[in-house]
């Protein structure tokens, strides 16, 4: 999967929502999700000990509404 939209603030915006994203920019980074509440677990490939040790933080997931 290619990430196509990274905004100028060096933020990666992924739209994880139940319905298809209607905006073409949002649709480029849309991930289907179940309806209602769901967990969004972070995943790192490889031995990222800085995450385990708490040196680096996992980016915060922000809900922007429904």
C-alpha cells in the first residue's frame, strides 16, 4: 500500500472509518473500519526498542468526529 497524502506539517493522515471517504484526498488514505467504536493498535516492524523503552512515543490517534 502506498501512502499518497502527507500534509506539509509532516503529519500522516489516515482516514480509518466505516464509510468510504467521499473526498478524493481522504479516499487516497482511507482504511475500512468496523462501524461503531474500534481499537486502533499500533504496529512496528522490527526491534524498535525505543518504543518499548518509552524513548519514542507512538503517534496519537485523533478522532475527528463521525
